[in-house]
């Protein structure tokens, strides 16, 4: 039987307040903990796609990067430009990843901006501009931008 235009295929509709299987399982997981986790795990192994999705989303969350301490030569008494050069050297020697180096140089840039706001003078302003240019060039080298067809960049 074909559906008629403007007429629902389920005229009674879903009952107000009814929950789908995924919601019910999630709520039970929050209440029953490990017993339910084992049940979901077993059903997921058996191929239940809802249980697989719950297991993946709730019990094995995606790994996040952890801020691990790093060791490299950084003279905190040196000028910010010298410190930046030390960070770049550490990246080139493999002591820091590009991402770690970028985080550190971003912190140095923020420090220069704070010093400029506090009246650090023209040297701080010059360093802020150098950091901005450096970040722009690093971003282009690390993550090149490929505009969609028909879009031009400056």
C-alpha cells in the first residue's frame, strides 16, 4: 500500500515520553554500571549495532592528547626572540614536535603581547609582529590551505 501525500504512515505516532533502545541502555548504564557494561559488551560482540555504538561512545571515548612534560634548552632569562630561536632549534633537533613547538611559541607570543600591554615598549611590539609573521608562515608550511575550486586567496 503506497502512502498518500499529506498522510502519515503512522497516524497514531510515537507515544509521548517513549524512549529508543539507545537511550534506555544509556540510562541503565548510568544506574547499573559494570553489570550493564558487560551486557553491552557481550551484545556488541554479538553484532548489536546499538550496543556497538554505545560501547564506542561511552565506554571507550576517543583518546585525547595529553600534555606531557618536555625537556629542551630554554634560557628563560634570554630575550623572547632568543627563546623562540631555542624552540625552533629544539624542533629541528627532534626534541619537540611541531605541535609542541607551536604551543610554546604561542605562549611566548602571548607573553610578548602582555608585556606590550604593560608598557614593555617598542621591543615587545616588534616581537609581537615577528611572532605573528612567524605563526602565519608556520601555519602555511604545516597546514597548507587549498581553497575550493573558484575561490581565490590573496
